[in-house]
């Protein structure tokens, strides 16, 4: 699977760790080092046998290939946690690293949301990562992709698995996540609307559809702040629909200004608080709407 180190037998690794420890320190320190090394070796698990919920430390920092990683209790500091898995449904020849990455980029965020639906509750700097088949492992029948959350810097503490959520919370998060997924997954490559009006109109259509689905879910939640948010989002949905049907760039800009500000995540804080969800806007999202 992608990312990591060359393959060596675990028995060989344990011997090397013990010998290095004894040769580098005094007797007491050597014993402690040997125990630490032995514990790390005992925790090694093949990347082909990872399970959702596993907390781990990779053996290699390089983005090459990884054959085994260290599984640790989630209460200990760790670099990542497996949040989901799936198999690529393809019995043909290896589709190539780029194509496999495209599949993982699309499906792993979905698995991550199942594991931790409220991304506002995640620690800052957490991102989706995955282990995927290589050309060599594909030839042996490997089709598995393991999706994980990792931090850009520092380590995680505790499991990122969400506590069981109520129906209203799940309904809200499903709709809200759908809106922002539609926005970012349909982002045109052109920075200027003038350079790709059809692309921006396509994005607006996708966001409008996601908002309609979100509003349908919100109508079932009988809470005052959620009701206020629903009214705001209905206005925003109308603006996105106008943007999607704009006849020219000027008309698009007029509708887009109201549409984009209408889904400012800071406007959802009161409803989130009412539903007992996380209320701190993620830094990257706050930065986008602040600009």
C-alpha cells in the first residue's frame, strides 16, 4: 500500500532495536529502551489489516510505501486514526496511481463524515489521508483503501469517533455538510467568473440543489433558532438559483454576492448551539468568509 518503508521481518526489526539499545546506553537505560522497542514491534500491524477506529503511528515520514504501522491505544499520542474503509470495485489491470487517488479523494471524505459527522468538532489541522493499493499489491488482489484522519503537525489525543447523535443532529449535519460539499467539490478552476461563467453557474445549481435538500431536513426540526436559520437559508437558496440561471456575468455577480454571504457558516452558530453541536467555526472556513 502507498506510503512508507521497505518490508522487513518483524523478528529482524526486534533484534536490531534491542542491540542498538544495549550498545548506546547504560544497563538501566538499555533495558528501558529495549522494552520500548519491543513494545513498538509488538504493536506492528500490516496496513492490509487496518480497521476503522484504529489509532496509529506510521513507521516512515516519507510518502513512499508502507507495509506496517504501529497501532496504539487512542489515549496515547498518535498521528492518525482510521475512520473508514472500502474496496475498489475493479477486477481489471491496475488503473494507475492517479486514478486510484481520484477514487480515494472522492470516497474517503464520505467515510470520514460517517465516522465523525460534525467536522466543526475536529481538532484544528485535521485532514483526510488514506492508504491505497500499489501496482504490486493490486496484482496480489489488493483492492482495499483505508481512510484516516491525520494532523498537519503535532499529534492527536483521544479518539475522533463521534458520540452517538440524535436524529435532529444527524439531519442537520447531513444537510449542512451537503451544502459545503456542493460548494467546494464544484469549484471552477478559473479564479474569475468572467473566465468560466458556465462553470460558476453549474456550481450555483449544485449548491441550490443541496440547499433545497438541507431545507427539507430543517423543516422537520421544531426549534426556534433552527427556524430562523431556515428562513435565512431559504433566501440564500433563492439567490443561488438566480445565479444558476443568470443570463450574463453582471446578473451572476448580483445574485452571487447574496448567495455566498447567505451560507456564511458564522450564521449557523446559534442553531448549532441549540442542537448541541460544535459552535466554533473552523479556521479555514472563517477565513474564507472573512475575506
